[in-house]
């Protein structure tokens, strides 16, 4: 059975009403073991190691930092995805402003998140999908960062919180009148990668990698194997191994 298709009613959450109840596709995402998450955090060259492991296993899940730029340098995160699907709002901006009704509902994802989760947004590019107040609420909920395939705004607010965002760029233009949140914790597309709620997210200066929930243990084992080989190679280089000997040695 596909665990991503299971919808369970929340046992300790009160919905905000920011999106229709039917737009919430998963209330409680499946959870990865705490020790597995800790083992991912212990990896050196985090996103590169995980990307290499994905390659070895025939999986695709990496998005380079040239596409999704980090706002905080030297920060890495590991956590499970809570997802948001934003789509262009019907009608013009003037009509939306006159209505006085915003249709952004990403706050429901923070409401359903658990500490350590990562907000993953498939968004629009002609307006912000996450602003300063939104980032503040995500941070308050315990989310460790946000991945936005689209733009965000108020970057100083999130950076002052130490809340990292990986996005297409920054804009002053609000998404309030330009988008509608169509789904929470449903499948999203980020940089050409299909992401489900509960999938693992790793991100650092090099970019973002999404690991399918049911392949996390396999990817971790392969990443650790690659890490061990890299460590032996680094040690040999540090002790002065010749280039010819280096070329003959199989590390991984």
C-alpha cells in the first residue's frame, strides 16, 4: 500500500481553515526513524554524498544551487518534506485586491508540520510564495528551512531568524493577490523532481536533494559507503600518495 495515499485525521491539531479541508491530502506524514535522520546529518559533503548515492541506485533527486539559491551560506538541513502546491490565481490583481481575499494557505503546512520538517513549495515566479511573517511562523512551528520553486520575499526576516530558504530568487511582489494554494501535503514538482510529503530533504551550499521516503535506508547505506571511500582517499592524498598510485587505487 502507498503510505502517501493514506489520509488520517489529525489527533492533536486544529486546522486553520486557510485552505479547504479537501485540499489537505495527508494530515500526518509517515515518519522516518530518528537515528536514520541523525546518520544523514553526520555525512560530510551532505548533498553531494547523497546525490552520488542516488546516482549509484539509479535515482534522480538533485537540484543545484544555481537553480535554487540558499539565503544562508554554510547552513545544511536534513528533514522530512511538508509540501505546498501554489498555482496562479484566476482573474486580475486589481479584482483580487478589490475582493480583499487572499488565497495563500501555506500556513496550514506549518500547522501540520512537526519540529525538524522542511517546507517544500511548488510555487509561482511572478510573486512571493513565502514572506517574512510566513517564514516566522514556519520557524516558530519548528521547521528547519524552506525549499521554494519560485520566489520569496522579505529575505532579511528569515535570515535574522537563521531560517534558511532555497529559492529561485527574491521579489518585492506579494503573492497574496497572485496565487492560490491548491494543495497541502500532496505531490509537488521542484526543479523537475517529484516530491511527496514525507520524503527526505537534504540541502546545503551546493543545492538540494530529495530522497523518496521508501528508499532512505538504501540511500543512506550507499552514501556511507561512498563517504568511507572518500575518507580513505583524502587520507592518502594528505600523506602524499603519488598520482600514479592514486590512479591505481579503488576507493569506492
